[in-house]
């Protein structure tokens, strides 16, 4: 499925069946893979929108040993969450916490 005339990201390098399943389910749910990029610990599929509670529940039930992670973000990187297995990962963006206002 292309987006705005762009070719879809080639996911053939993703060698983890569990990670590939998560990506495929997210795509079927209307999300888009933005990029596939090498990180120091894994080849990461970056998703366009966040991980739904429904998909997270399904992943936990189907792949109970799949490593889940969550990152708070930094000034240069957005917060994200996702899954990692054997050098492959999928990353879903999370919203930045909003500072609470003090009155």
C-alpha cells in the first residue's frame, strides 16, 4: 500500500516472524510504516501512529515472551514503545507528556 505516491517500505529484511506479524497487524489496522532504520541494537520498523490497546493485548496473548519496551523520549527523540526480538524491532510513537500548569 503506498502513501501519497510513495512506494511502501520494503519489509523483506525483517527476519523475526513475531515482529513481522506485529507490523502486518498494524498495517492491516490502518497504520503505515514510515521507515526501516538500523539502530545500534536492532533493525527498526518505525510506525506512523501509536500502538493500540487492542493490538498490544493481542501481541501479549500471541507472543508472551516478546520483549516490550517503552521510552520516555528526549529533547531530540519522540517517546515511543514497541517490541524487540533477535535484532529486529517495531516502534510506535507515543505522545509527549504535557507539562502540568501550576496556578
